[in-house]
C-alpha cells in the first residue's frame, strides 16, 4: 500500500504522488487520471491511457468471441 499526502493547492486540495506511482502509470504534468470507486468502498487509480487500453482489450476480446 502506498500512502498519499494531501496538500493545499490554491483554493482546493491535491495529492502528492510518489515517483514510483508516476512511473508505473506513465504520468506527466497535465495528464488526467481516473479515481474509480470499487466494491466495498475501495478505490482504484488509473491513468486515462490505461483505462483506454483496458477498454480496447475488452472490445478486442469480444470481437474474437464473435469470430469463434
């Protein structure tokens, strides 16, 4: 588990991501991330490019099932 620090950013709040997480998600300044609520109150953090890759994989899997 990775602990994230919440900081004041302007009039709002922001999270400080460790470099390890930034590298794993291939993030850079200005990139968008998604925080998805999962079952049992858990959350999942993904980069938008990872989310798109998952959607493409699901679509390709469905397409291959149709071919069979």
